[in-house]
C-alpha cells in the first residue's frame, strides 16, 4: 500500500506536470512502511473518536446514560487530548521520537483495555481521559514521522495525503461505529484501540530512527504546573460533579477553559520560550490568522459531526446501523472532493479560495442543521451532512498548504509541529467548551419547558389527561395511569429540550465557521522567496485558466469572491419560521388524510337545481359592489407582493447626462484646459443591489405573499357571503309567494262560503251570526294577504339590489323578473347532506384561511424587524463612457467603470428599532388571537349548521304530517256541519288551524332550505354529491 500510494502520487504529479509537487522518490520499503504508520497514526485518534461515537450509541442503552453523562464522557477525553499538546515538544525532546510514540501507543492500549473492563460510567470517563492523553500525543507525533521518512521535496504531497487520511477517518468513524455496535459488544469496541496500536508499536520500534528536535527551549515548569492544576480539577468535576451539582461543575469547567486560554495567550505574547508557541522564535509573518482559520474549520466540522450523531440517536431514535448508513453519503462526497481539490491546490499553489469555499459550505451546513426538528426526514439530514463533508474536503485539502505558504522549506520541520500543537490544543479546548455549553443549554431548556407542567399549563394538563385516559382504558389504576402519563410527557419535554439545544449548538458552530472565514480572508500572503520566479503550470487546464484570468479586470476576482460569500451567507434568515398554532381540534377534523373527496364547490347553489336561482347568483356575483372592492384589493395585494419580490433583485438601468460645469482655479489639471467652462457627456449602465444577508427582504416578501393569500381568502369570504345572502333572499321570496298563494286560496274559500250563507240568510235558513262569523274570517284572511303582499314586494326589492339590477329595473321589472322559476314546493333539498365535520375544514373555510394569512404575514414581519438591527450591505457597479467632447464619448479612452460597496449599521435611533420589533410581536399576538377566534367560530358554526340541518328536516316532516291531519279533519268537519252534527265554531276553528299549518309548513320548508345554505356557508362551499362526509 505505501508503494502504491507513492506510485499514485508520482503518476498524478507527472500527469498534471506540476513542478511544485515534484516526483516522489522510491527509497526503500522501510520508508513506505513508516509513511503507512504515519497515516495510521493520523487515523488512530479518529479511531478513538469512533469508539467514542460507538460508546454514545451503546451506553445510552446499557448504562441508561443521558446527554449529560455522555457529555462529561466526551469532555474528559477532549480536554486531556488538548492539555497534552503543550508537552509534546518536551516529551519528544526527552524520550526521542521513537520513545514518545512508544509511550503514546502504550497509553492508548492500556486505556482501551481499561475501558473494556470498566463497570461504571465514572471509571469509563477516567479511562477515556487517559485515552485522550495517548491519542493526542500520537496525533501530534505522527506528522513528525513524515519529516523523518520523506525528503523535503515530497513533504507537501505527503502532508496532503496525511490530511486526507485524517478527514477520511473522521467521516468513516460514525459509519464503522454504527455498524460495529450491531455485531460487537461495547466491551469489544474498546479493544479496537489496542488492536490498532500494537502492530504500529512493533513496526515503529524496529524501523523508526530515534530523533530529537533541535533548538528546544528549556522546560517551563510554571506552565506545566498550571496545566496539571487545570487538569486535576477538571477531571474531578467531570467524574464526580454529580455530588455538588452538575450546573456548578460544568460552569466551573467553562471558567477553567477561559482562564487557561487567557493564560496561554498572555504567555505566548510575553515570553519567547513558551512551551506552546514557538512561532516567535521562527519569526514568520502571517501565520496567526491562518492557524486560527484552520483551527476553527476543524472545530466546526468535528462539532457538527458529534452533535449530529447525538441528534439522530437521542432525538430521532435512529438505531446505530441507520446512523452509520447516514454517514455513507458524506464519506463518498469527501472522497470524491478531496482528491481533485488537493491536486488543484498543489498544481496552482493558491489554497485560499478553496479554504474560503470550504468554510462557507460548513457554515451553510450548520444553518441547515439548525432548522431540524424531531420530525426530520432522512433527506433533511443528508443534504447538510453532504454539504458539510464537501466543505471539509475542500478545507482539509487546502488547510496545510495554506498554513505553510508563508513558511520557507527549511523552517517547515520546526513550524508544522508548533502549529499542530496550537491547533490540537485549541481544538480540544473549544470542543470541551462546546460540550459543556451543550449540557448547560439542555438542562436550562429542560427546566424551562418542565416549568409549564409544574405550573399546570392547559396544554400539559390536556396531554396528561389524554394519556391517563388511554392507560385507564387498558385496565391500569388511576394513580398508575397518571404516573405513566407523566413519564410520557416528561420524555416529550426532554426530547423538545434536546431539539432546542442542538439547534442552538449548530448555530454556534456555524458562527465559528463564519469567524474562520473572516480569519482566512484577513490572512495575507508573504512570499518567503521574493526574488524567486514561480514556474507556471504546463497543462492545458492551467493555460486556459491563465488566459481567462488575463482578460478579466482585476476587481472581477475579489468581486466574484464577495458575491459568492454573500450568496452562501444569504441562507441566514432571522426571525421565527411560521408554525400553525396548536389547537385542541376534534378527532373528526384530522381523520381524513386525502382531501380529494372533500373539495370546495364554487357553484354550490346548483345542488337546488333551480335555473332562476343560478341566474340570480351569477348576476349577484357579477354586480355586487362589495365583491368588486374585494377583487380590487386582491389585485392591490398581488401588486404589493410583486414589489416585495422585486426588492430582492438587483436594479439595472441606463443613465445619460449632458451639461456644462465651471472649473475652479484650484482644481487639479484646470490649467490644461483652454476654458474654465467645460462640457460633460456621460452614458453609463448601472447595477445596484442590497445584499439580503439577514433575510429582511425575504421576510418582507414572505409577508407580502401571505397578505396576498389572506386578501384572496377575504375575497372568497365575501363571495360566499353574497351567494348565501342571495340564496336566502330567493328562498324567502319563494316562501312569501307560497304563503300568499295559500292565503289567496283560503280567501276564495271564505268568499264562496259567505255567498252560500248570505243566500241561506235571505231565505231564512241560517242565522245572521253564522254569516257574520264567516265574513269576519274572510276579512282577516284578506288583511293577512295584504301583509304578505307588502313583505313580498320588499323582498323582491332587496333581491333586486343583491342581483345588481339597475334603478329602472328595480322600479319597473323587479316583480316580473322573479315570477319564473320553481315554486317553494318544487324546491327539494339535496338528499346527500354531510352529517359530520370534514377533515379539511380549516382549509375550506375562507375566513380561517384569511386569518391564517394575516398570522403568517405578522410572523414574517417579526423577522424583518429583527433584521433591522443588523448592518445592511449594498453593492453598486457602473460602467460606460464619459467625455468632454460629444464626438469622443464612445471611444475606448472615454471608457469608465466603478464598483462600490456600502455598509450601514444603525447605532442609536432612540429605541425606534426595539419599538418596531415589539410592535411586530404585538401584531403577531393580535393576529394569533384572531386566528384562534376564527377557528373556534368555524367549528361552532359548522356544528350549529349540522344540527340545524338535521332538526329542520325533522321539523319539516312533522309540519307536513300536521297539514295532512288537519286537511282530513277539515273535510270531516264540513260533512258533519252540513249534516248538522257540529257547530259553525268547530268548523271555523279547524279552518283556522289548517291555514296556520299550511303557512307553518311553508316556513318550515324555507328554514330547511336556509339550513342547507347555512351548512354550505359553514363548510366553505358545497360538497361532493356522490359521497358525503363520515
């Protein structure tokens, strides 16, 4: 394998004809074996991290460990791995390279065996701390093997391959750990460390020459004592912090981390013989920002990887094999990216753009990961994981060349170990701080959310009640049911607290990557050989790139880099994402998953099969003034949404100027002109663009689109109300016409009866009292008929106004226009009417959709108000021609161009921005209350409409039966009266009851039709006639 690696490197160098790489010489098998051991040494601490990942997966089941226990397990390992870095040079000087590596491998082996035999989490934490000592020592020393086994001209290539192996092992460890834990016990997992270490130990003992670093400063006992004093209380706090409270112990660890970092920074600045930083003696410029950028790159990458493993295990509940499978895609992306990146970096010798692009990708991945929740799918995690791996591949391939670009070759053997010590120490220290912060955040969020349960919030009480009822249905006692329900609610609270914790940690790691981007951007290149002539690449790709670059203006490269960075940073959108408020909805409203069978019918009135009603509805919707205003408001909102979207785009235009100006005596070059009055002609094209880094314009665009949806729903609400009012008025008119017909029929009957009894009275066959009683009933019926006629005329006028009749049509033709159509008796209600609440009621009701649109808009405006606190960046570019002579305007010497960037940061506005944010939040609460009220009103109206439809059908059936009975009774009573078996008062009483029953039947029929209209309105429209709701 070493020989094949050397041959592959040599072949790649010859293929790309890169003189910067050179040909790797084939010296001996001994050299190849040492290179292989160096690569294994680079992966050995990563295998330690693989065991740590596997331990996370295994211990969560065997030891019932939570996030706090796993956090302290990792904290001890990381801190000790970092604390050993200041002592690497002294251990190397005291024991030699072979002795130091022998010590590291022995410590790793002993720690693995001890962890495999541990019986408690505290013992395992101590063994992991010891493994961190050996792993950190081996990681720093493995790079030094390359300086012993590889000649100077091949070190850059070997260091790139060594970085590849480190990154490869970093991406491979979760995959191996996830699958190995399925087949091995956690005891066997810890034995992998000595299995890997012992063969390396044998090889190094016989093949590695004993070398010691030259020019080492004297041992600094003060720093050593400080580090020991820091390590001991840290381990005590990690292992036994439970006795005096986890919050206190972890806060104490964070204080130790901050004090140690400050101390080492002061020592490195004041002392030229600091054991950690030897860069002052080397006198190399431009290394500090480069070291910081490479350090933060590794911190953000490793932190996201560890937190992602914990997120998938503790929040999503993935088994170890699925977690390992999730890291297969990042591994493939890393392998496919790191090789061409390393070749291009080595060929062109410019690693900075690749490092910046890699850091930007990691920052973007952190932003995507911060949006995950407990219901995330696999592809929600695969995309940011692949993006993070892609960025780390570019960053790891370019980090070492980026660090060494200011270092002469003769100083690289001394510089790289010193830089690696700083990187590894700071990385472990920062990872320890992030781990500590994760534990504190998790405890704080858990306490915050659990306070809702202890305070008896309605949501928590309802959840506990539902679970208690479920367990009680399974035969458990009330106390046991409530205990189990509390456990389930506590578990859900713990999961929610974990989600909040991981979201903020991913944001913090993304911020770390942004700081690394700034450090890399500020790092300047200082040529270690200013008089050397760089050799140009001889391959066709390099020649093509050089030709393209020579034709582009100089500002194009920084401008392109700035645009790329801004586009990558544009994923940051401040403010909360919209989430529909949680409401206690009835079970029927969420039963159906497919709304295909339940759709909103725009022409729902067609279920009555009345052509006259259909024409009236079309006329009302076409001529209603309120609906016309609503449609105009929709167009206004659509235009406002277009304006909001246009604000996100760059503005491009042309501008021309023509004029004269007077030059002053003191103006530069004024004496070159014959006259002080000069003409000016200019024709330029310009582009202006405000970079939406904080998502202000995206939130405003989101608010405008939500307002458009709300306005469209409000238009639908008015449309539904107009259609419902028209149908109700039409049914009222048909009812009055039917009642008028009934009264007219009864009046004709009384008139005939009066004529008969008037003839009998004249002949002396009937008393006058009988005639007068029939005449009184006739006059009463006539008065009722006049009242019904007046009400009908008023109803016709109202219906004419709803239908949009002209004034002349209302005066002249309103009565005639409503004579056609079905009578009330012919208007039968539809047979298939819903009997339950549909599952998509909240989507069907336009008033609910309108309220939700306003809520979404208010939520988006909170983000826009928060973005106003941050600086705004603008970019302006223009290019064209300018001259003092009109005939020379469009010549090449008159060509001009310019690029300007602007920055505006509000500092003091008297609390205006804070007040605007509070106002946006208050409007959100107002919109939320309105939405909750509309939902309540929707379900109330639907429930009442369903009950009204059911009851009105029963009332109509009862009224119809009453009319039948009274009609039969009237026939019998007339026969009995004619036979002299009953009095006239009995006959008149039966007739009065029959008239009232027929009038009530017509009114019941109208109420039944009105109930169907109310049900259509409550449901937001009609329904599918072939299938009702269940």
